[in-house]
């Protein structure tokens, strides 16, 4: 089983690749790449907040870090929702996407280099045992909710 740190880092690596692919894509391919990125980030953030950040909040030091990261999740979510209603072929879409890319890369770097480092100092591996699989399970559940929501909107 992967650790919670490995599970989150693996997702971040996938997200970095998708961000670059979207940035370099032609308009025709952008929609599918964006959909994959959007859905994976949404499910990743929900799982991260309910597993990793919930554990951090239980530690005195972790409260501020968790709140900060959850706040960044909300800001990133707002940007993604803005992008969802814009035409992907517009220069404005790409400009807004560049902002999202910059902010999300900053968030991932901060999490991996600062939050993980400090969390490893204050939360024992034993205390986080099984959190990698909990994270993945919660992410899969969230992904199912995204799929259900899409199916419901298609029926309307």
C-alpha cells in the first residue's frame, strides 16, 4: 500500500503532466484533457481534505497548514469553475488557465516541500498507517459522485 504522501504525490505528478498537456494542446484536444484534469483534481482535493488534512487538523501545528491548503483548494476550485463556463478557444480561457496552472503548481510544491516535511515531523508513520488506501478509496467514491452528477445533468 502506498503511503498518504506517495498517493498524493502520484496524483500531483499526474496533474503536472496534464497541466503541461493542456497548455501545449490544440483546441480540439483540450476538452478531453481538461475534463480528465478537472475530474481528477476535484476528487483528489475532496479525498485529501477528508483524509490527510483531517489528520493534520488534529495536530496543533497542522491546523494552520490544513486551513491554508483547504483555502487554496477553494481558490483553485473557483478558477476551474470559471474555466468551465468559458470558451476553450478564447485567449481569455488560456490566460485564466495559465493563472490556474501557476497557482496549482505553487500549491503542489508547497504541499510536498513544506506541509509533508512538517507533517512527517509531527505525525508518526504508525498514526498514518492505512491513510494512503483511505485516500484512494475516498477519491474513487468522489469520482463516482462526479460521474453520477454528470449523468443526472444529462437526463435533465
